[in-house]
C-alpha cells in the first residue's frame, strides 16, 4: 500500500479516535493492514501535517483538513476550539480551550484576513493585532461571526 493511501487512512484514524502517541498510531494502522515502523509514522505526521492539541487531560493528534481552503479551516477551528472573543482598540483577545491556541493562531495566519497584521499565541490565548481600531473591530466581528455559525 502506497504512502498516499497510508496518509488518507492516518487522517481517518485521527479524526475518528483519539491518538496520543506514535505507537498508538502504528497499532491503529496495523489493524487497517499497514505494517510500518514508528520512524515512518513520524515522517508521515510531519508530511500530512498533524498537530498535537489538548483534549481533556491529554494531548492527541489532530488533522486540520486540507490546506487549500484556509478560510473554511479557520471557521472550523474557531467553532471547535474558541471559547470567547473580545476587542480592545486594535487588539482582539481570543480565548481557546487549553492547548489549542497555536492551532487557531496558525489557521488565522494562514487565512490572511485583511484586517489582521499578525497573531501571538500562548497555550489558551491568542492576541490578534489589527492595523487600527476600525480594523480591530472588523477582525473581531469576522471571528465572532465564525464562532456563532456553530
């Protein structure tokens, strides 16, 4: 079975079940007929790419989806991980579930929203910097619309 098929199956696995370690992924793949090493899984994780996010009390692998639709991915991660959004002039403070701020910030950066200059992410907080107060309001409104679309 080729790498493309293996990557498709890895995505299916991490979407359907919590996978916390590369060893768990090797075992899940073996159950689906892919006998590979942990080193191969490590390369696959980097190539797909998968990210580790906090779920409950542990870190699990997460696949954000295809990179061709950054705005749709941003909407999905905002609905899935964002807890609250607040604006202060040109700054927007986004609170997320623990461990998910880097994922949300990366999606925000990739979407290249017009009013956003950049982001800074911690564990559960993102600071979104806009060009000016008006742009901060637009960025806040865009993110709140995504959050409320759930």
